[in-house]
C-alpha cells in the first residue's frame, strides 16, 4: 500500500516535470528557430571565407557610419550661393486662395524633397552659410511658413515630422492662441521638435507705414515674446505683406536680428542684403521642381 502511494507520487511528479519541459521546450524551440534564421541571414550577407571577428568589426563600423548623419557639407563662394527659401502660409483642405496648399500636395512636396536629397536648414544655420559660404550642405533649402496658422500645427507639423524635415515658422505674436492660430503650448511642442519659431512682428502692420520707434517696438517685443515662450533665440524677421523701408532694416539690426525676409520672388544670396532676403512662393497646384533652380 505504502509502495503504491510512493509510485503514484513519483508518477505525478514525472508528469508535472514533463508538462513543464514541454512548455519551456516550445519557447526554446521558437527562440532557437529565430536564432538559426538570423544566423542563416547573416551567413547570406557574409562571405563564407571571412573570419568571424572581422565580420563583427565590419558590422560595428557600418553602424557607426550610419549614426553620423552627413549632409555632404562643403565650402562655396558666398557670391554664387542661390539658396531657395520656400514660403508657405496655410496647409489646408479648404483652398480658398492661392496662399493655401492642401495637405496631400504638401506631403508630396516634402516627400519629393526627401527623395531628391535636399537638406532643409534652420534659419539659425542660414546666416553663417549665406555670409561665409562654409559648411554648405548638398542641395540646401529652407522651409518657412508665415503667420502661425493653426493648420501649421495640425497639418504641416505631422508631415514634417514624418519625413524628419526641419522647418521655420514666422509667428505674429499678438495672434498666438487666437482663432485659427496655434497657441503657446503647440508652439513649445513644435519648437522642441524641429520647428524653429521666428518673428512676423506683434501686430502684422505694414512696417514702412510706421515711424522708426514703432517699427522697433514691433520687432523687439515680438522677438522677446517668442524667445520667452520657446527658450530659443529668434534671429529672423519676415516683413508683413513684404513691406519695409530703410528704417525697417535699421530697426531689425538694432533689435538684434541677423536676417530680414521679404516676399520678393527669388533664391536667397547675401548680396541682396541680409535684411532684404528673397523667398520662393509656393502656390497650390505647382510642382516644386518647377520653381526650384536646376
Ligand atoms: Zn503675414
């Protein structure tokens, strides 16, 4: 009787062990299958006669090369630079006027820039590049938006993030959080994620209609306001409706701006004057290749 009980206990223990072993076994089988698969794949890539250590070193080298993001920087004569600064306003389905680009068109354009090896710049990089011609990336370009529309945040920003393209927004500071314009929170989020915030004045006046002191206030107050929100330096001003005069240029300099942007249609070069830089307007229905210099 006692012997029978002992055998029964042993049998139960044996069954329990068997179940546990089968459970682990399945996992192990899967893991080892994957390992075998990975090994086969590695073997496919590796010449059979290459020693194992050498392959490992090569893998490491390839990884570190990928980690260093190169834009093909080189030096050029500043006089010969012609950098396209794209001017966008609204990215919206509702194309009411020629300042609005539908999101699918904008997406195609950004994809095209990415696929064709363009390197979009931040405005904080552009000043040095224009003036010195040093460290110019291959196919430099600048993406800018005027006015700070809400759809820049809801429509353009996700597309720019998708393709990892840096861009710049000229903000009208009295409109932050106003109807149809993004708010401080959105501004902070974008500024922390690859969108540089620059100034488009406080109230969007035609600057050439204002006396010098009033111009200076528009430029100084907007710069401070944006810098306080984002914690990043503002170095560019874009003149509302493209209106400016010599006093505007002087005020921009006094307020601490490095560059001033107009809406005159051309690529940018320092010989235009750093406070009279030109841009290329993007209208709905056009292809970027049609407006970019070849
Ligand atoms: Zn504007």
